[in-house]
C-alpha cells in the first residue's frame, strides 16, 4: 500500500491542452495506489490581449509535481502555456517538476538537412528546461534522438502495447496479416508491431514533395494480395502519408485495411483522407484530444487511452523506480 505521507507529496496538474487525459491519469493512479488522487488546483486563462494567465491555487512547496500538457495544435499556444506553467511552479519551490508531454510538438525539424534552417526540436527542449522542467515524460517521439536535445532526464514511453492489444481484438489470423509501414523511416516501429502480432511486413517507398505532401511510389517486402493490411505510423498529421499507403495497399490487392497511429493530429485534409471507404477502422490514442466535430466526421475512429500507461510511469518516477522495468512488463505482456 502506498504511504499516505508519500502520496501527499505527489501532485498532478493539467494545462488546457488535454485535461480529459490528465483526469484519466488521476483515475488510474487512484486505482493503482488505492487512495484518491485528484488534479491540483490551478487557474488558467487569458489576458484581454491573449497572453496566457497562470496562478497555482494550492501549496506545492516540497512536492513532486507533474504537469500534463501535450504541445498539440494550437502548438504555439499550448507550448507557451506550458512554459508559463513551468515558470510559475519553478517560483513556488516544489521538490521536482516533471513535464508530462504526451505529444511533443516541434519534433519534425530535428536536424539541419538543408542550409539556413533551425533545429526547432532542440530549441523547444531548451525552452522547457529554462522554464523550469527538471524531468520530461514523453510518448512516441517523432524521432528518438530528440531525447538527446535535453540536458535533463527524459523518459520515453511507447504506446505499442496498447495499440497491439487493439489489433489483437480484431482477430486477424497471423497468416492473413501484413504489417505495412508508411515509409522506410518508420520500419523499426512497424517491426515492433510485426514482432508482437506475427504476420509479414511490407514498406511503402514514400517520396516527400513538400512539408504537407508526400507521394507513395512502390511497395517493398511481402505481397499483400488478398491479405489484411494494418498500417502503422507514429502520427497522422495531414494524412497524406497514410493516404499514400492506403492507395498502395488497394492497388496491390489488399483485402481489408486498418489504420493505427499514436498521435491523431488530424489537421488539413486528414479527415478527408481517412474517410476512404476501404478503411475499416482508424485507431489513435488520446495523447491528443479528439474533438466532437472530428469524431462525427470520422465515425470509424477508435480512441485508445494511454492514461494507464502514463499513470504507471508517473508512479514509478515518483517512487524512484525504473522506467525500463515498465518496458520489460510491456514486452512480457506482448
């Protein structure tokens, strides 16, 4: 049983980007700890000119503080709010501040692949550290090397177990399954799913036209003729990569098509791309909130909660236990 004196040191707060997820984390912690865990009192708003306003409405001195705030669209607004929240806590003398960022924005520009461009992921990491974060907890980063941009500890979680459980519930026989990666850069992630689920693997040869558009060219790997195809990606932004993979799957005779991704940004023409009648379902996690309008336009969407995963990681961090052991637990279950 979790000691009451230790539990009183744990404080969970939420920004406005995804409060339902933060509430889910608190419920999961309450269940696992056998004691009530509620979200901390924080007053969030905007000044008349649009600036973020933050006030912490309870004592946090000496506490272990966790702030849940994905930097999802509107990215600049949510990132700035997180930075101001961190600054407010830094000036309130907690023992430790952990930024729980289920979706880490500004992750695409993680290197200089051409001249005169920023490394935005490094800048975002520096801003979070300067603002007051002592530790960061992330989920399915767009590129794993982003962890190296932080000069503070980073715990990187994966939603592979949760998404794998969903795919298993579809009861697809392994000899009928082909795991399809949207591009060569996503192969390692797709292999994690193929290892757990069985079946074969194929890769779409994708060529990027610009920041918003990609062009799918060829299929590499296993034949998908007459097979059930499950397409995996770390995120669905405009959906162009996913649309290209779906097109390739149909052209190559896929019998059934399912789509899975950790982060459902669903911006631009994403809904239009995912309304393809060939797609039986689209599974995403609640790392980013799915608003009612998008849910109504995409009736075949399935939202998988990552609140228990994040709650487990928060409990382990608070108790100074290994996060790596959590990955071992996932592997054993998988």
